C-alpha cells in the first residue's frame, strides 16, 4: 500500500471515530443525531418563513390545571408553568407570537384533533401517531403511582391488577396501564387535583399521573404525610409537541426552534426556575467515563495504526530494495503482454497454461491464478466446442512451424488462432505462444459490404424497371381517362363497361403505389435524422409485402396512432421494420395473424410486431441476435437480419425485447427515443 493511501486510511479511521464520538455527545445533549443537528441548526427556509407569514395565528393548547407543567394561577388568572415558558421561548426564537389557550386535558386533545388549535405537548403513542405528527423530544417526565399510607392495598406495581385507578381522561397512563395490567377499573377526572381528592375520600385505590404534577398537589393540598409515591416509578417518557397531520411544515419549524433554545441553555434556565438544579425533566448528559473511554479507545487505535504503518513501511522498503530490478524487468514484460487486446497464452509441452494476459482472464471471468497450470482442454468449456487449440499446439511443438486457423465458438463468434514457437538459445522449443483474435466484426463487415453492393445493384435495377413500367402505366391511365370521358359523353349505360374501367383505374393506381414504394426504398440514404410519420412509414413497408401476405393467407392488423411523428434515422428504421415484418411472414407459411401496433409517449415511440407463427424455442431465443445464427432453411436466410436490427436499435439508443412460445407465436417490442 502506498504511503499516501495509508495516510488517507489513517485519517478516515480517525474521522470515523471522531464522528461517532461527536454523534454520541450531540445525541446525549439534544436527543438527535449529528446529521439532524446540522440540518436543524440552519435558519428557517424561505418556504418555512412564508408559512409563518401566512399563518400568524398559531395556537398552543394544554391542560389548565397541571402545575407546575401548565396551569392557570388562581390569584393572577395567568397561564403559567414549564410548558408555558418553553412555548414563550419558542415564540422568541421564531420571532412570532404563539397564542396560548388553556383547556381541560381531554378538551385540549379534542381541540387539536378538530384543528381548532395547532400545538399540544403530550406523550407520544401509537394511537396518537395516527392522528398527529410529533416534534423532537422537549423534555422527560415520569409517570408514578400515588397511594394512601393507611389502608393501602397496592404495595408494589403488580398490585394494580383489578384496582380502582383515578387519572385524567385521555391521559397517556390510561393506554400504558391497559396494556400492562388486567382488570383496571378507571375513574376518569378532569385533572390530577380532582383525582387526588377521590383518593383522599377512599373512592379509588390509587392515582396515576405525572410525578411533577402529583408532587405539586401533595404540597398544595398538604397531603404529604397521608400519601406516598410507589417506588420504582411507573414509566419515564419523552414529552413532544403534537400537531395536526396536515401541518408537517410546522413540525420542521418547531424542531429548529427546539434545538435553538436547547443550544442557548434556555431549557436549563426554565428547569432551574421551577425545580432548581436537580430537575427531573433534564435529559441525561453523556458521562465523563464514556468520554474518557471513547477518547482512550481512539488514542489506542491511533497508536496501533501508527505502529502498523511504520512497521509495514519498513518491511516494504526492505522487500523493494532486494527485489527492485527483478520486479521492474518482469513488470515491463507483463505490462506489454497484458496491454495486448488479443487473447494471449503461453503453453508448455504438456499443454498446460503457463501465462496469459488480462484479456483472457477478464473474458473468462477467472483470475490468472485460477487459470494458470490448467490444460488447453479448459478452453473447451470457456471458448470453443472442441480442443482445437491443443491440436495445433502439438503440431507446432512437433515441427516448429507457425500455424493459423479460424473457428467458431459457442456464441457463433469467429476467432483467428495463431501459434508461435518460443525457443531457447539452442533452438529447442520450450513453449508455444498462442494468440486468439476475434475477427467476427471483420467477417460481418465483409458480408455487409457484399450485401450492400447487392442491395445497391438491386436498387438500381428496381429503379430502372420502375421507371420503365411507370411510362406505360401513365399511357394506360390517360387512355382510360379519355375512354371514360367518351363513354360519359355518349351516355352509354353499361354496368359491365363502367366496372371494367373502374378496375383498370384501381389496378393502375395500385401498381403506381408499388412503383413509388420501390423507388422510395431503393434510394441510398445517409445517417441523418429526419421527422418520420411512423404510421405512414409502416404502411409503405407493408405495401411491399402485400402480395406475400395475401398469398400466404396472413391477416394483417395495423394499430398505429395517426400522426405519430418521430425524429429518427429513416434508413435505420427501414432496416428494423423490414427485417422484423419479413421474419414474421416467414414464420407463418400456412397463414396466421400479423399485428403491428405503435404509439408515442413523451419522447419515446413504442412499436410491437406480433405474429401467430411457429414461434422460437427457449434454446434459440438466447442466440437470435448472434450474427450468422439462423433456424431457416438453406438459402432462406443469412442469419444477419436480427443482428442488424439489434445493432441499429442500439445505435439509435433504443431497446428491443422478445417473447415467444413454440406453435403459438412471437412478439417483438421496440422502444425508440425521439432524436430531437
């Protein structure tokens, strides 16, 4: 490993552990991860600011009698408490006024459900999550069980089963107790104060609620000597702000404001105001032990990494010093060997592979180490059907002559194989170098060149014949017109004569259309794109095959949307459609149905050609796009049709797929982009 790479790895490891440590610190301080911390530390976005401007009346509702969290002061008639101070701090942080609306706790939940208010602080649970969205945690609260000192039937938490429990309606404790205890008989009240009075009167066995609220009322009602809170506490949960489901943006705004007041230590100040230093609602800070152990672990990791780096560098320098010249010599030779794009292999007299270049290992999909020392027969599975390489290697070892052959592999690709004897200083053959070159493209180009020449000649011949036929057709058309005019002038009413003239005109028109198509498709076009009406273009091609369709009894359905225009290379599209339609016709020698469908969506044109012909077997499907592969009878096909179709579609940036079943038919689907 290079020095720079080691340094980078070292820095990455350091950054990872520092990030983990920072994430834990942020999570302990603000109850969010590091990524959320950075996101929520940003200013309000334009969208969020605009929402605040358009919604100036944000209303917070909460229980009006849950001191010291939130309550209406009986003397001043003011709404006070920890939650109220937090709401006011959020108002200052956001720069907007959040209105405060005191209600009984159950009414505040209903008000939020109806959308009459916007914010309410509560414990999250599954039922509430169906109705509201939740902000990040604001503070922690404990739920406790209050029981009388005298006549107490609840000694531990498990004794709650089957007891009478008083708590405010819709309080979080109702769901909590219902899930964990059996037969609880709830007595709902409007607030904790009323619940404690029921306990004092002996009408219930216990009161369940927030520890801070219960402690406050025990002090106010002077019942600390008559009642006590069970140990341990019932639960400890995070309090969040709930908002209606349709106000997701308000949650993002509140989260940024909550983080803002936490960073400014406003939460600690509010807690000190109401509880003093040991506030029960403060989130726990990460302990000094965790920080110490984490820091120590990072330092140890750094030291181990550094020692490993120094030791590895020293060892590497020593090895490089002793082997430098040998490595340079071997690398130069191997680099040259690997740089050759042909398949190159070196064999010994036993036909074992001694060395090979990267092209071989990449094509076969195995590493050099896996291939070296394998026999030439291994290539039978990887490249060729027969062990032909082994034969010419043996002959080269025997007579020392270079050899050259051409063979096809399983994918119908054509390879040129050459052997070269490698001799020692005495002229003895020690090894044989084999080069394998893919000459498929060359063969295809030769075939295409021949085919192109044939097509040019055929086109020229067709054009000449078409012009020669067009002249007598023009004479027939003109004389038919004169004959028709004379008959009308003489007012000859003979249905047979009129029908004969009508048939002559239709035949001339049909022949003219065929000649026009021949002239159109015989022209040599370039690779430039032009706007093509797919519907009309397909009809012109079908016109050329009309006689064959009628002769073979093939029913044709053309379902192409009118005025389906596409900017595309006309010559390429011509090759694609002619080959696919011809293949479908060939697949239905005894008749059938041919359906051509086309439409355009956005900038893509979709064309499908479906027949009810003989179909293609699963074995043949994987080979149909290979050059020179054909299942047709000799002289019926070259095996290049679908290969050309595939390549033309690739050049156009399109896609082709096929579905087929034997004796049921075949469907080719094409997607072509509009070459705007």
